[in-house]
C-alpha cells in the first residue's frame, strides 16, 4: 500500500521535493533523546513524595557538616574556612554532577592530610596555590572520567589502600595533638612532634585538654542517643561554650586564625606559576579521591537498584573540585561517612545533598560571627575521634595473614605515609605494588609437558625435560602470564638441545595467549635459532590472530619457519595434533 501523500504548500512543490525529509526526522529523534535524557536526569532529584525525607536528611547532613568542614580545614593546616567552603561547594556540585545519586562530595580526612604536607599551600601565595592544586586535581579526575577509566582503581592493591588509610588515621590523631594540648612542637614530622609533646608534658595547656576531653566525652555519650550524628554538633557547641567561661586567651579559637564573614565563598584564581610544583600532590589527591569515591560507587546503588558508573562519578568529582578550587575551597572527593549519614537520615535522592548545601550556606549567612567562637581543642577532639575510628585493626590482621608480598606492600606504604609527605607515599606505595606484582607474576610461569600415551586424545601432563635429545618430540604448554618479565623464567624451563639433537621437535602450545611483547618475541627467535643449530625444530601451535600478526610484523615467523606455525582451531588440541601429524609426516619422508 502506498503512503498517503504529504501536503505541500502552494508554490513550494519543487522546494519540498528537494528538501531532505530525513532532516525533520533526525531533529525529532534528537529532541526526543534530549527530552528523555533530561527526564532521566531530573529523576535523580526525586519527586514531591520524597522531598520531605530529602529535606530532613539535608538538614541533618548540613548541620553536621559545618563543624566537620571546619575540622577538615584545621586538619589540612589551613584557614578552617577552606574546609567549610569545600564542604559547601563540593556538596552542591557533587549533587548535580556525579553518576551516583547519593554520593556526598566533601573534603575527606585523607585528602586533608595530603594538603597539610604540601609546603606551597602554607607559603606566601597560599590562596593561589590552593586554587591551582584543587583545580589541577579536578582536571585530572575529569580527564580520567571522560576517558572511561573508572575501573582503573581496581589496579591499586588492597594492601596499599589499607596501609595508606590506616596510616592516615594515625596521622589525623597525631596532627591534632598541638590543637588538643595547646603545645606546639617545632620538631620534624608528626611522629617526632608527638614524641616531643610527651617529653614536654609539663608545658601543655590543661585547659585546652579539658575543653577537648569534654567534647570527646559528649560526642561518645550523646551519639548513643536519638541525636546520633548531631552529637558532634552538640559536643562542639558545649565544648566551645566551656572555653568561653575560661580566662580570655586560655584556649585557642577559630577567630584567632581566621576572620569569619557573612557571605558565600568568593572567587579565587589559580596561580599558574605553581603548576610544576603542584603536579605530584594534585595527582595524589586525584588518586585518593577517586579511590574513595569508587568505594561509594561500588557499594551504594542508585534508587533504581543499579550501581552507578565509576567513570561518571570520576567526572562529577572532577567538576566539583574545579568549582571548589575557584571558590576558596580545598580538594574534595566522595565521602563514605557523609554519604552513609545522609542515607541513614532518610535521603531518597540527590536533593538531600542540595538541601545540605543550602543549610550550610544559611548557617554561614546567619551565624558567621558565632563560628569564630568555636574552640580549636573542640574541633581537635572531633578529629581525634574520626582518626581513631578510621584505624581498622581487622583489615591489618587480614593483610598480615595473606602472605609476604602483601605484608611488604602494607608495611612500606604504612611507614612511608607516616614518615614522608603523603603525596609521595601514595605514589610510592602504588609503584612498589606494581613492581612486586610483576615480579610475582613473572615467577609464576609454569611449563608442563604433554604426553599422549593412549588413544583417548587427552594429554598426560608431566615435568618437561631439561635437555632435548636426538629424535625426541616434546610438547610443551605454559601456564601463567606471558609478558616481558616472565620471558627469562619461561626460557629457563625450555629444554636445552644437546649438541646433536637431530630430528628432534619442540612443539610449543600458546593457545589462550593474546599478546607477546618484544622481550618474549626476541627470546622465541633466539630459541628457534638454538634448536636449529643442533639439528632440531621449534614448532608453535595454537597461535591466536594477534600473536600471529605480531610474529609476522616482527619477522619472527621467518625465524621459526612458516611451516612450523599452526593457528588455533575451534576445538581445543586440534592445532597440537596438526603439529604432531606434521612431525610424523616429515620423519616418514626422511626415513
């Protein structure tokens, strides 16, 4: 049946015939696609049915985040307002940009400790340096996310992460001893400063310790009540109120280190001259932030029951960092504790994080002068609780039971994180893990000899011979990763041809090998020449398409001999049987 004719405006018949009808159709498809995407995006913010629960969760998270954000800035050794700004901007931009509906993007303890170890952040151009480092970390995250490298974090061994996180927990506690005790040590690193504090116990401020201890006690007691996470807020408020009753100047306040003004975070421009100096810490911050965010992506599903795409979360955290860096904040990443708090408070959509950001802004606008009266020992007490709870003894015990390589990686990462700046400790730990992994994989190549001793067609696996004698046929199949580092171990397990190995054949089965590196190909070329010099022949069976292409492009196929190469077949073992049949044919011809 013919389609009904379309109506054509008078006088426009020719033009209408020339007009490509596909254009209208394509535009319609694009509009529908955009409309569907927008509708799907809007669903992340819930509906009228969920707004009440999201508002409640946002209030809880927003109120709790104010002292937590100030504490993050204190932990980083910078103006506490940097931490608060990071919480505000990170939470708002994370709510609209991450793939995870529930992820809360804030300054984490690990990232704050890294910031504390960057000397440029404490220099004369601290504002420009902080903005530059945070924006660079954001660009790195955004680039990884756009490249779809969300699964990259799986290559970071658990031993590295456990060593790093638990050492960070120790660093958090040690870094707050000065604020908690009122004694400022001038010693080298956090460990030596802690020892120095103990040695000068007579010089500590017992009033500061009193305020910090009261704060810690209240948080521990009240969190068991209906207050829950808000016990942190109550503890900080009561501890700070106690400090106001003590003699003036006896306890340090936020107002002593920062001027708190009413207003939203201001624009802060990065300092390009700091680019080279801040590359390493920016990359380390990006790595730590992404790892922590990936933990959320893989453990907390979206409302539809699906787990978010880690790459989308990478992009969202990158955008949040760029915004935070431009608005007087410090680096941010996915916060498991804040995300869990929002979920526990009843969050049903990303609107909970939007409300939390609005609550934080409202508190700053309404109560900014009061923030200056928060006692530093009270914030230090909160951080000490966080540090102690971050230390996971059960994780350490698990690593210690897994083997010497994992133990070595853990101990080195843990020690380096305590002794050197964290940005170098993270990269060193990852590098060490990669080296040890390569070394371990290279030594795991095992060679087996296949012997067909009956008519079943199934091989018997035995230990390969050390030498290759005249007239022998040795079929070998390797197990393990065949790459550059394993080439030497592989070669040591190949039989060495005797001086006269005439009419001997070595059939090397490589089925399942996807790729061979230059080192491995060079080794095969040399072994083929070695057996040929003794009168023997090397055959390679079960060759896949990529390996075949590599052999051809490098000329190794000529060194072995094209007649000695057998491509893999759908049925396992067919290529080996073809090689064995070829050996029999040649012996018959010569024989």
